C-alpha cells in the first residue's frame, strides 16, 4: 500500500487538491485526517503501543476547537459533516474523524463511523503508526483504491512527526505565494483560532497550541484566556490580528517545511505550487497522480482540471506583511533550486 502525504501551510489550494483526488477512482483520499487528529494534541502522534479501543478513542473522541467552530455562526468550509441532519451535534461533541474526513469518503458518514468503531475497537495492540496503516488499509480495500493520499491544512507543522511515523511514505509540498496565503488566513476562522492559540502557547512555554487547558486561563491575557477552556468564535473574529502576523506564521511553517523536505530522498519528495496548478492543471494533476502511484486517467484529469476555480484577489502591498513573508519566499526559492533537474515522470500522452 503506497502512502503519500500532501503537506502545506494551509490556504494554499490544498482543499481544491483534495476535491480532485476524491474524484480519482484509484485514490483513497484521507481529507484533513491528521489536522483533525492534531486538534486533539499530541495524543495522535508518536510510536507508543495502543490497543484498538484506545486507538478508536483518538479517532472517535470529540475535538473541542472544531466543535466550537461548527457550533458558531462563522462558517469553515472544510467542515463537511451534516451538522443539521447527522446523529452528532457539536454542542455535545462530534467524533474527530467525522468533521472532515469521513464525509469526504461517503454520503453516509454516520454509518461509516459505526462500521469503523466496531472494527477498530476490536483490533489488537500494536504501535500507533501501524494502527494508522491498518486503518488506511481497511478504508483502501473498502473503497477499492490502490493508493492512499492524506492531505491536511497546516500540515507542515507536524511534518517531522509524519516522517517519523511513516518513514516509507512520499511527501508533496504544496505551496502558494505567502502574501496571498496570509490574506486568506486572516479571513479564516480556523487559522485565526490557530494563530491565537499559537500565541498563547508561546506565552506559556508550551510545545503545542493544543496543550492549552483550563489551568492556563488565569495565566493568559483576556483575548486569549477563552482559548484555554473553549473557543469564543465571535471574539476570535473580532480580535485585532495584524496581517503581518499571518505572513510571519506562513514563513515559519514554510521555512520549517522546506528544511524537512530537503532531507528526504529525491524519489520521495515533490514540490507543487497552487500557481502551477492554475496555469496547467491537467499536467500537474498528472504529475501528482504518477508520484503517488496512481494512473493519470485522461477522464479524471479532465474532470479534475474542470474543478479548478481561479479567484482573483487584490494584491497584498502592506510592507510589513511583505517583509514577514520574505523568509518563507526565500525558502521556496531554495526548494525550487534543490528540486531543479528532478525528472518529470508524467507520461507523454498526458502532457
């Protein structure tokens, strides 16, 4: 079973890429899987031994930040669960994998949840990465797919953990112009929440923004204290966050990610940009399919290319934001130079 991870900063065209992959008949597309897991904190990462029940508790337990956003009046397009008609309610807790991953696989996410709950809970104890491999294999066979592609927003943040857990995997770094990403992040409830939680984490000296707990409330300033208990989405959207802060956040993720990608063997790394996809979607979707081990079916390529929507945004001219994005832009330039000369593996009939 081949596993490929598409990693990026978020707001870089990755949701568009997931939609294209979901339409491929040979690909099990695990949409936002590890971002969902990461919202539970560090419990979903590492190499410890876990039994089936404990593993399902990671996947099936509630994830408070996503529940809060789902219950708010601030939409987050990545949240796909049918909150109005589904069995679970964000007020009482929606399973981790049900917010974004299972609804991308089926129109009946509650039924798939129940099927997995019964199967996974009965699995024997093994190390955590092998439990994930077993889950991917179960779903791959169920979907009659040949390869697995996991794609999560802001996954550059946990790329080192993914590499450690899946040393055999291939990795695609999907990037986009930093100023454009910063602007998109600044309007997105999920990334505004993540940035504020990261600020709180830094103030407290924590290693993860999801380590925040009720014990930290009195230690944080008012605009951050609520994040330690629950997410006040109205306050998140009202909080004044400079656009440059999102540019700096993007740069941090990209610099870290490019360094990680550079240390991978050449045959297990690939770079792809949002701008490249817009310019020639069929060619670059074909590149991605071949790299992941799937056939670049002409019919799928046409369908995937037709789903690409070009959105024109006002260019970012704020000098502080442009300066904040400079380290990330330079890192992408280094990555381009590093990857120059890597053979293009797209078959001639799909060019």
